[in-house]
């Protein structure tokens, strides 16, 4: 119950959701749950709300992954990532170390693009969700006052 109540005012809930949403689409696949958990705890945000935002973004994470990779390739002028499964698989099978180094290059370029996106998107998501959360909180207070 403490996790549910911690950071439960509309402003903090908005930032909690924004954190989950923005980190939830980062291109480092498989990292979001732990990163959101650590950041929400560090900033004393609502952990449950941040995880809800994070997990709601899972399908979008997979859709945005190639976008971040492609934009990173364009910005950093690296060759296109061969997204065809067989090409990547063959490369990993016959040249694992070289493939790992190449993938890491594309990955950190994608992370830089995502970081710029995050700096812009997080406040926008928080600002957009905060009025909705305030209305919801007012309705809950109104309902609780009428039922008491």
C-alpha cells in the first residue's frame, strides 16, 4: 500500500507516468523495468504508476526501436543496420565479436537519439497528463466526501 500512496498527488503521478512512458520506449530492449524502477525510487515518484506507463509502452518500444536505429544511423552517418533476420543471424554466427561491436555502435547512436527525444517528450507527457489526473483526483475526493 505504501508503494501505491507514495508520490500519489496528481503532479507526481503525472511525472511518474511520464517517466514510465519515456523510458518504456528506449531502444535498449529488456532494460526498461529496472531502469524505471531505479529512477522512480531515486526521484521519489510513484513506482506503480511509472511501471504502468512503462509496460503500456511495450508494443510501442518494438515499433520505435527500428526508428531510433535508423535516425541514429542518419545522424551519425553509419551504414544502415541490416534488419533482415538472416543477415544479422549469419553475421552473428560467423563473426560474433565484429557483429557485437557493430550492433553496439548502432545501439549507442539510437540511445543518443532517444535521450534527445526523452528530454523533450517527458515534460510534454507530464504536462498533458497532469490536468487529467487532477480531474480524476477531484472526482475521487468528491465521491469519497459524498459517501462518508
